[in-house]
């Protein structure tokens, strides 16, 4: 007999193989908010609490059955909450959009078509780590909005410079997560925000994103929006056990923005999602150029390149797989783009370029004290040649 290696599970079991560590194949990943794994729930193996009055463990069959039933009922309630939370948010927002009050949209003029035939390029505007709602000595939601508006103007200005030589008709918007700050990501966070998650996700976030996209639609013929989630978008506090891994405030914000533009044929959205998984990455294809988009919390400290190199190589040689429209497995990507570290950085691993985005946030007293680090507010912009499959130009747009 062996003892299950899952946290909190001391069940004895007969192993099927010499190296079997867990009582059940799903036991390792199935600990729920009550500390119960799937194996114990399905087999009725539940440790009953002691009677408060007598201090003795409940022993009778009737008491055991009642206790077991109550535990299952609580478990089902938690499952129900996590399934319906995102759906409820989307339904409420859809109603507001239909009313045309909270998310009022206006007709957006179409830019003049560029009829030149010479080599076309595609602009890529990266939005990352807004930490919307966060407050520091010189940063808050209002400053964030001002800086994103400033970034929009710089995207347009730099694109016009590129257009002096060649057409730039299309824009990709890459949202790399932590667009929201959250509420319960770390202890004491409630003292460091100027707005709750409701306002970040359904009021301020959609307004800022809508204004940015409207400016882009006035200057580009088509837009493709791709959004991946960040760790600050996680729901349910630090443990994050009470919610489906798909449930993420960044993803909710992206979906709300998608609803706002659902009647505009000039913008398309790619927001990976699905039940029972985080769906933490996306691959955007710009002709022969393919970039893996992630948030960056998958890595360790920025002080060592090893963790970046190890995971990028693992993903490159088959760790990440996706299927095309015909069902063929595709795992190719040219480069990697992520945020999380708030520090504009570029690393080269053989043929793969890893780019790290800056953040519109500026002074961070925690980073200064603990890490000895301080950064300038920025967001990146680059231009890609789809036929050659290369980045032809890239800019770090300073926003302070």
C-alpha cells in the first residue's frame, strides 16, 4: 500500500505501477476549495469535522450521510458560481450595449484607400500591463487613460512616417494581459487601487479601449485584435481555487470590447477561451511571420535568461500545439512577445526573438524598495513585412 502524494490527501491505495504517486490519475490537479480531491469525493472518503459540543468525531451512518450530502451541495454551489459568473457579466453588458447608453458607439469614418502596389507592411500596436485601477505617486486610472490616448497618437504619427515609403493598411493589436489591476491579487491591494474590478472591467477599461480602437479604425483599413490573459486578471484571490481557470477579468474586458464592435466588419477578434483551461497563449500569423503571444507570468525572474530559454525551446519544439481549420497540428512560431515585467527588453535565442513590452505605469514604490527597479511609461509599436516574415522596424513609445 502507498499513500497518495496529493496535497491534503492521505488515502492509502494499491499502486498499478512502481512509480504511481497518486490514488487517482486526476487526484493531483483536482483539489477543490474544500480541500477535497476527486478521488475522495467520488469514493465517499471524506474526513468529517468534530462535533463542536462534544469534541468527538461524528460516527453514525446517518450523520455521515447528512454531512457528505451537505459537502456535495456546497461543492456544486461553487461549481455553479464559476460557470455562470462570466456569462452573467456578458449578458449584462450586452443589454447595456443594446440600449446604447453605457457603451454608446458612433459611426467611424473609413480611411482613404492606399492604392499603391509596392511592398506592403503591417503595423503591430502592443497593449500590455496597464494595471488599470492601480495607484502610485504619479499613476492612476486617469493617467493611464491619458497615456493610452498619447500612445494612439504616436502609433498614427509613426505609421504616417512609414507610409511615406510603402503602404501600411492593416493593424494588429496585441493585448498581453494585466490590462486590469484586480482586487485580491496580493494582501493589502485594496489600499493601492482607485477603482474596483467592476469599474476596471465594465466601465473604465471598455471606454479606454474603445477610444483607442476608434482612433485606429480612422487610420487603418482593417484591424485584428488578439488578447491573452494576465495573472492580475485572475478571479478569486491569491488561491484562485473557486473559479474555472477560464474565468479571467482580462478576458472579460476583451469580450466586452468585442461586443461593442460586433457590428463593425473592419475589426476581427481572436480571444482564446474554453471551459476547464486557462487558454493562456495565442499565435498571430502575419503572412510568414508568426508570433507567440503570452503574458509572461509563465517565466521566473528577469535576472536569469535560463528560465526563458528553457521554456521557449520547449514550446518551439512541440510543447505548444494548435490545429488549423483542416485539423492539422500547427506549432510553428517565429518570435515571442510578452509583458509582465514592465521592462522593454529583447532576448535572442538562436532564430527566436523574445520581446518584452513596457507598461504605461511609471513610478512603483514597491519595485523601487524591493527590486531596486524603476521604469519609464511605454508601449511598443512595430512593423512587419508579411511576405518576408520579418520585423522591419520597431519603436518604444515613451509615454511619460
